[in-house]
């Protein structure tokens, strides 16, 4: 019995086919080969085509099938992970009305600020657990106010994972977790927030049917099954935002457990059973995959928009003459501190942990007689690690103190320089695992379809590849404090 996981990322769509009995990945593939483009029609805007996501999903699955490592007709359940906070709108015929306004788009901040003033601090902190900010509900408000003719055609709004499930099954559903990440869920009433809907002037029928995250969200249509080489009727039995799903892939379900990822964006994600609300909404709490009214499980999410994308930008700037492994090797030739070169990696939209300020990315203290491309690569990786420390200190202010952080050995965590900088700057050990988002989505599908009877059963074969302990914290603390001074000087002048 096989499970299919689909990870709708910003850079690409990745699929994995997992043997349910052994939890081993039999084949995986992604598309496109190079990073998918982000359309930025204006400064601070970021859009992608949902129809491209669907095309990429089909092409990635064709690549996986071509491996010959499995029989596609043995796939019995599908799980979907997706880039969080994006807005997809369709008409009654389920046709996409506009490109998706994705997670790092900054245009809706003003609408979130106005909603925060109208709803009040108490409602936002005790019911929504967040300010409306730049999340999905505010993005829809932007469409309503700036594209009114288009808004009149909207039959349903959804998140990216809901869209891929719709294309597979013809059914549109959502989950409490998805609505909470859009700041549309009231944690006191355990229902769609009437206050947010009324404030923005949204009708309830814009919201799809709400189903449990681990449940059937539709069955694969016969026409789609024929095109994809699958059996018709396969259930889509799991949908989760990518950071929640990253936690799932690392078996992070219970209070005190913490996951991290460093892909296009960087995230620390801590599970708690407390109603959590940062007074400045710099870190955010959403319903975790196993949250219920009777058993509270919230995921507290620190997000840094400018993470792997900063590393990618640097590679492009150098003409793509180096591969990422070669960049990591170059970085390792430079001593910690990068000979005084510093990088602020905040160039991918407003940063919530910086109170929705748009700082831009910066390279500081360049010495043309000393600094080489290798210095810039190391300073970039250290700057990203320092950004994680800055955000982790905000989580610590709010009473969250991770003892160990779990991460997949992927993306930035493939770099020894980044991993050691992260560990020594934060002072927290990191456990590295081989699982990734698409594998996690596949295992989530097995849970949702009842193939596994418990979370523990789904992760019996999850093993730690490596534990990296802090060994040089005093040295990195000095470099971090200098970096922090540069950042705070920049913020003071905005």
C-alpha cells in the first residue's frame, strides 16, 4: 500500500511516494528544476499562478512515475502540504480569477492594521490569537477594495493546498487550521470568526466547507485519475500548511516539541497547549494539525521571509557559477565573523518579527581589499542564522524556551556553516532528520485515511541522522550582538 505526498512550495512542487508499511520513500521528484518565478508587479508584491502549481504537480508526478520504482495504482491516499497564507479565488465554475497573492506579499498590511483597530486588542489577542496583519483575510480585503468587479465573481476563497485538492477531486474544503492561518478562526467559539467576516464585509458562503484536517477532503476524479495514472476514488485525506506539515514530518505533535526549517523562508515552530498571543504579533499562533476544542495544540510560528531566498539571490548574483554545495564549501573556508562583513537578509517583503517593516536586505562593512565572494557567502549564512536568533529571543520573551530543535537535513541545513552558526548563535542543539515535506504529507495522508491508528505508528522508523551541539557560543554571541546593533540602527531610521 502506497501513499502520495504533494508539497506545494514556493520554489517548486515536490511529490513523494511512500510505502505505508515501512514509511520509506520509494520515489520523489520536483518540478520545475530551477526555482519557480515569483511575479512582483510592484515593490512588496508577490504572486504566483495557481494553474502553474497544478501543471507542476502533474509534471512532478509524471517524473516520479517514470522512476519505475512502484506501481501508481497501489497509491491509496493523498496528502497535501502547501505554502501558507496565500490567497486563491475561484468562480462558480472553479476557474481561477487571478494569480495567488502569496505569503510574502506585503500589500495588505494597511487592511490588517485597520481591522486590528476596528476589532480591538482584546478580540485579536484572546479570540484570534493574532493581529489580522498581512494574512489571508487581509489579502482578500485588498481584492475586495481594489478589484471590486473581480471580487463580485468570487464564489470561494481558499489556500494553496485547498486549490490542489480541488483540482484533484472537484471538491472544495478547508480546515480550522487553514482558517486560523488566514486569521479567520475564533479560538473561543471554535468556529469561523464572525467578527472578522463582518469587519471585512465577507459573506459566509465565500468560505468552503470546514472539515477536520485528518479527514477525507474529496476523492480523485475519474478524468484526473486517467491523466495521472492513478486509481479513481483515492481520498485526499490530509491538508496542512507547510510549516505545520514540516512539524508533522519531524513527529512534532506535543507541547514542548519544536521544529525548524530553512527553505525559501525560515521558521521555528513550537507546539504549546496554552492560548498564546504575542502583544505585537511578531510571532503567531495557529491551530496545529492535532488541535481540537477539547485538546488544545497550537503551533507558535516564527517566520523569517528572507532565508533561503537570500542564499538563492546571492547565487544568481554570481551568475550561478557555483552549485549550492560548492557555495557551502566556499563558506567553510572563511572564519566565523566573515572578517567583519555583515548581511541583513530581510529583502523578501515585510517581516512580521520586525513589526511588518520593510527593511530590504543589506550587505554592510564591505572592504574591497579583504572581502571575497566566499566572505559574502559565509556572511549571508551567518546573517540568516542571526535572524533566527533574533526571532527566537522574541519567542523566549513570550515564555517559549526550546531545549532541542528538530529539522530536516535539507535546504540551508545542508550547510555545516549555517547549521553550526544556527546552533552556536541560538545556544540550542539541533537534531537533523532525513524526512522532508512531501514525505510528511504522505504519512499525514496515511493518518487521515486510517491506515495508521496513531501518530506514533506513522513515525516508528523516524531516526535522528545527527545531533549538532553548541560548541562556540561565546564567539558567536559577540558577532551576533554586532549584527543586532546594525539591524536596530536600520529599524530606528525607518
